[in-house]
C-alpha cells in the first residue's frame, strides 16, 4: 500500500474527511492485517496527541475527532446502493472500527487520568505541613521566650517559681511567685499548639492561634482566673476554696475541678463550651446555665443555648484529629487556616457545601484536599510573599 509515511498521510486525510473511497478501502484493507494493529494504535494516539494538550478543555477538542471517526466508520459499515460489501468485508471493517474506537477510548482514559494526576501534582506541589508544638511565653517582666526553639529544662527560676520545658514539649510550673499579682501569657501562632501545666496544677491544651493569660500565683485570690482567646481544653485541678474561672470575650466559665473545652475564636462568631466531665457554670451577660457532661453551651447574640454535644467532633483537635460532621466547607477551612497556616480564598458558592469526615492532625494538607477533591471540590495552592494561599472553587 505504500510506506508508513504514505499510510500516515492517508489516515489523516481520512480523519479530515478528504479521503476518497479508494483511499478509505485501502486503509481498511491495510489495517485488517494483524501486523498493522500496532501501527493503527500509534496513528490514533498520534492524532489525538496532535489535537490535545494539558488544557482542561481536552474533551471539547477531542470530541469532534471522535465524532468524525465514528461517522466515517458508520458510513463504511452501512451498505449503500453505490457500494455493496460482502459479509466478510463488512465483518472485517466492523472489527477494524472496534479496534479504532477501542484505541480512542483507551487514549481518552489514559489522557484524562494523566491530566488528573498532573493537575493533582500541580495542586499539591506546594503542600502544607501540619502544625507542631509552637508557642511563645511572655513573662511578667516583659521577656518573650520562643518555646519551640528553647532548650528542654529550666526556662525561668525566680521568686520561688520555676518554669520548665519538658522533654515532650510542655510548659510546666513548679512553685509560685508568692504574694505577687504577676501575669504570664502563652500564645500559639497559626500552625502551632502547646500544653501548659499552670501553677495550681491545672492542665491546659492550647489550640492553634490561641492565647491564655494567668497569674503566676493562682492562690493569691479566692478565684483562679485565666483569660482565653481562641480554643483550649482544660483539666482543672480541684480546689473547693477557689473556683477556677475561664474568662473569654463572650462567656465566663466557672468550675471547681472538671474537664471541658472552650472554643472562643473570633472568626467563629460564637463561643462554645463543651463539658466532658464534672460540672461547669457558664455565664453570658446576666444569663447563667449549668452544664452536665456531654452538653455544650453556645453563646450567640445575647442568649445562651444548651444542647447535646458531639463530643468526638468537639474534642477531636485535642485528641489529635481534624474532624467535621455536616459542616460547611467554610467552617472546615477555618480550622485549616489555623492549623496549616494558609490563607483560603473562595471562588463561587463552594464555601456553603457541607461535608463530613476527618483526618489525623499529623497529616499534610494534601491528604484532606484529596478527600474533598473526590467530592468534586477543586483546589489550587499558590505561593505568595505573605505565605501560602489555597484557592477553592467548583
């Protein structure tokens, strides 16, 4: 029939609709041989490679070609008055048609899969690492200590109080600056968390983008008051004579000795106290409620609402997980912003879509994005002078 270049030229003329009946019959005769099947597959793949690239509009460019191939094959298989085929010829052409269409389908599948992999690799090329134990300690004399870079052991030792950083990255107080009303503040950045053992023995887990201030001698008053911004979980040391009070912008939580979580992030628009054991009294303005284990109090507007708590979700962060149930994407991404230290930008109405799921907080951001992308949400990570920006769209 000719050399490979001639066959290639004739095949392209066939796809372009310019080949006459003689050329078409010659092509089908050539492709009917077993030796030419590999050549046929190569030509089909080459034709699509010439017509496509990594552009998202792949199918829009490919479909016209597949339509043309399909129409041409149908014309050849359909008997006409001008051209009669023997049954064997028709069967052969149908087999060739199936070969071409199978090659096209295989190409489209592989091409689409390759594009998706390339797109995911591009999206996740600028991945974000999970948060770590990072915080600063502001001492009563104004000094600020970076706890993530401070060596383990004693950080400060004065007036009968020693502050130490333990081997597992916790801040520990021993003793107290007796008779003084001095204040320390621990602050975590985006992408940070920290554990603190207060001077009275109360244990505090501080979430990302949070801060807690407290007196270095919590026995100086008849109340142990700490000031919280952000989120923290408390295991309060029991002291019947001195109630422990967590003061936030919107709520005041009073306990004697119990375990509870307080979420008071400003961007959440509400403060939520969740009780895991014991009893707490929550105050907002002039309203008071007492919680039982498994309940939470949410302050919104001028009222306090008490409802059953989803303990698994409420305490997920403290237990090393990022979990969400029937949560809008925008709410999930607020956690992502704080824990992975990225800015999030939305395009379209995707922020209102609702999801349930979760991952370990030790996972990279790409793990969560893969879970969400399987539900049709698209992401793009960008690097800016200010940091990483995650663009989300449908």
